[in-house]
C-alpha cells in the first residue's frame, strides 16, 4: 500500500552577506514616511538601555554605603531618591520608545500589506497559474508577520542587547579591570557553547516532531480508509506499519533525551561553574581588600546581564535572518511585472465602443502548456448588438476565446480587434470596463446583496440598484428578506440559492451597462423554475449589446444570430440554429440529436 507523505517546505537558509543586507534594506522605504519616529525611537532605546544599566551600579552603591565603604559622599536616602528618579525616567523613556516603534511598525507594515495586495491583484492571470493561491496567502501572511516582528520588537531588542553588551563590558573594564579579564576569558565561551548545544538539541527536537507527524499521518490515513483496510483484511499489516514508525519515534526521542540530559549537565557544570568561579574570585578580592562588597554585587549583576545579552543576541540574530529571508520573498513579488497599476487604474478615461469584435487568425497555447495548442488559426466576426454562441465539446477552446477577449493572456499569433482596433492597443482597465461576464459558477463576495450588485458600478445610486435588480428578476426575492438589499449572502454566496446567485450576478452586469456581454451558460445547473427566471433576465440583459454565449445546452441558444461550432481550436461550422440543424452529417446536428432526442 502506498503511503501518502506530508510534505514540508523548510524555510530557505539565509546566508548573511553585504549584498543581502543592502537588498533587505530596500524594505525600509516603507518606513521612510515615519523615519523621524524611528530615529527618535532609536535615541530613546539608547537612553532607556543606559538607564537600565544604572540599576546594578546603584545596588552596589547602596551596599557600600551601608558598610561605610562608599567612594561618594551620599547616604541611603539620597540613593533612594536617585533610584526613584531613575525608575520614573526609565518608565517614561520606555513608554515613548515602545509607542514610537509601534507607529513605525504598524503604519510601515500596513503600507507593505497594501503594496503587496495591490501588486497581487494587479498581476496577470498567468502568475496565478503557477502560484497556489492558498500557499501564496499563507506564505505572505507569515513573511509580513516576520517583518512586523522585526520592526516592532526584534530590531530594537537586537540593538538593545548590543548596547548592553558593549556598555556593560566597558563599564566593568573601568570599575573592575582584573575581574573583567577573568570574566571575558571564561563566561562568553561558556555562553556561546550553550547556544551551540541548544541549537543542536532543537534540531533533534525537530526530527522527533517530524517522525511523530509521520506516525500521525499513518493514523489519519488508516482511519480515513478503514473500509479498505477491513475489506482487504490488512489490520495486521497496518498495525506493523504503525508500530515500526512508533519505534522510530521512540529511538529518536531517547536520543533527544540523552542529549537534553547532557545539556543539563553542561549548564550546571560549566555555566554555573563559570559564574561561581567569578564570584569566588571576586570574594577572594573582597577578602584581600582589592574590591568592596558593593562592587562585587555590582559586578555579578552586570555579568548576569551581559550573559543574558549574549544569549539574546543569538536568538534575535536568527530572527533577523528570518526577517531578511522574508523581505527577499516579498521583494520578489513586488518586482514582478504587473498587468495593471492599481493606483493609476482609476485615472484611465472610459473608452466608448460599438462592440464590433473580430478574431483574426488567432493561435494560442497556455503558458503552462506550450506544447498543447488550444486555438489554431481561429477567425470570426461579431457585429455590434449581435448575439452569438460558441458550441463544442469540453476542451474545444470555448472558454479560452472569452479569456483572450478579456486580455487574461497574450495571444501567440494573430490578433483580436474591437471596432477595428487591436485590444492590445487599449489600456487593460479601460478595455475591461466595456465587458461584463456572467459565469456558470457565480462567486459572490461575503458582504450584502447591495455590495455585490454595486460591484458592477460602485458609485451607483439606490434607484439604479433597484432598477438593475428589477430587470434581473431579483427584486422580488430580495424584498422577501427582512434586511432587503442589506441581507448578507455568506461566504461565496452560500446563503442564496443557485438561481438567486445568478440573478444577483445579472443585476451586477446590468448595472455595469457594458457594450460587450459574455455568458458562460448561466443556467446549466439550475432547476426549471429558476432557469426560466434567469433566462428571462438574460434576454433583457442582452438587448442592444454584443453578446458571446458559451453554450452547453443547445436549447438556450435557438434564438441567437450566429452559432460557431468549435472543435480542436478551430471553427468547423457556423450558422443559425435552423441552418445547422438541417445539415444531416453536421457536428451541430449530431450534438442536437444527443440532447433533444429521447434515449
């Protein structure tokens, strides 16, 4: 039995180079409008870190004052006031710093999200053929979240740890140079060793989780296919298969436990050993009079803070690498060539057309299947106001003809003309404003009926909406809802019936008032009563417009002006329903017999 494995895409390893840093810095253009908030946030970050580093010094000073060994002429009351002022200053500075960085991160990332969204909806259809939408959305969401964390937390904390490390070491070097040399010779080495040890253990933990996930895959697979397991009496086989996977989980888990135990030994023996060695050395220096007790307490506190900053730097460095990788993927999308520039699309003036359509020797194959020609020298004309139908078997090229008219793809050879002008000479947005489509599977947005109808003309008045709904035979059922036009349709319109969704789509097309109408057999999945209502609405919609109908049910196209029979990317017959039906050996007549004559 073949086992389906759950594939996992690990994030690409990012190697930090000068070039990558320069490229990643390009993302900072989105926080340029908030650069002063960012600059003052950095200043406050430096001040708050310095303020924080005063606390260990004051702690040691209080001990020395209590033992009457202080170098400064201060009493405990004076230090208490100083400590209170430092706490207030620390609180104010931290509040302002966090707020300023929040302005930068929230507004800057909002601009990144807007730019990505505008870029995605402006990309051509070919992009979405090779990109899985679900993975794309998930990936972008995760990448943008990494950027958000970098701007709001990671970058600030990374700089904060650097400041603590540098200033803390300098301060200790000045206050206790001999003990500082001992600390620098031992403590950082142990901290770095602990970080490397921890990284190795995390790798083992990940392997354990992956093996556990594989065992869960077998469990899910078996439960979902339990009928097949029992029908083929393979209970023992499945038990053995699952048992082997569990044994592997146990083996890896025990290895992980051994290394975790060794890590605990390392922490206790070396990390705490190094810390106690420094304290022992300091205590010896106190005993010999080389330093005061307060200075020893101060030194130990600074050492602990510096150790924490070294460990924090490793963690924040890894997060920054992830953010740099995220910027790389985001910039790749932002650099893709757009079909339209969303910000400029509304500036394009409307283009009035009569609706004269000409396909001239059109050759086309999809970018993902270049070796499979779909249209092979297709040519036909549609006069303004004419209703024509495209008929043929599945895969003949009917939908492709419509998609090319909408400029979803570039033609390989030949051209398509509207009113004698190539569609490639029109601005894409202005061109599509003259076309409306009513698809077979209507997809409504998850808002209200009003919002879905307004999609055809966002600035339409209430009266125009009602008129469009009336012409689409939708107003009667809309009025039966308590909320009327404000009724929520649910995700993808699930709260409406198929016929109701179709009529909303027709109302949307009526409101757009296009010169060219595209219908993809809008009634093929409806019951008889709904079909009659929708057909009546479609007849009203097609009046005075050039209409191209993709027909699956020939009964719906008896009254069109011209029928084109498509086969293997070419027109093999054309004429009216009566003309084509009269051809005994014709392809259309064969299709008609299959649909109209009883079995």
